[in-house]
């Protein structure tokens, strides 16, 4: 009878150990699934979890602030984004990013053109038209008209 109890005890110990291993494996698998699910949500939403900042990173951030935009640049950007909100938000993420980057680049080029003594209407018009052409499936006549309207409004800033 003692022999049977020891054997039973060993079997029970083995079962407990295997159950512990299984539970650890299950917990690890669940955490991997949660991480994957979180990553997919972040990818869908476009928001990533931000890591905690150290005091060194915060002090570096405070000292390396970028200069604020000039009032002229802000006005140019406002004119460029006028009446395009619905179109912008309907774009795919990669197109949206390239559209935004090209828009910022266009605004900077226009600002530098406005600073020159001789402002060329045609050059500003071409910059805006090229920027608007990034939008897929948009009517070319709409692009021409929007570029013309935006160019006139931007030239009003200079005067």
C-alpha cells in the first residue's frame, strides 16, 4: 500500500509540474496574442503606444525645440488646406502622408517665392497644381480651378 501511495504521489507531482508548464505556456501565448492584437489595433488606428520618457529625454526635448512657423507660412498652409478637408480624410494612409509632406514642401517654396522682389504667379500656380495632382481620381479642371483660386489668395498675402 505504501508503494502505491508513493507512486500515486509521484504521478500527482508529475501532473502538477506538467500543468504548471502548460499554464506558463498558455500565459505566454496569451500575452503574445495580446501584443499582436494591440499591434493590429495600433496599425488600424495609426496610434502607437508611447514609451515613458526619461528626464534626460525631456530635458533634450526642451532645449531642442523647433522654431515656430512664420505667420506668412501659417497663412499659406491655411489657404492650401482650405476646402480640402473631406478629400484629405478620404485618402488612404500612404497617399495622405505623401500629400501632407508635399503640401508642407509646397508651402515652404511658396513662402520663399513671396519673399523675392518679383513674385511669379505662374510658378506658385504650378507648385499648387503639382501638389493637388497627388490626389487620386480628381478632375483636372477642378485642380486647375483650385490652384488658380489658391494662388490668387496667396498673392493677396504679399500685398
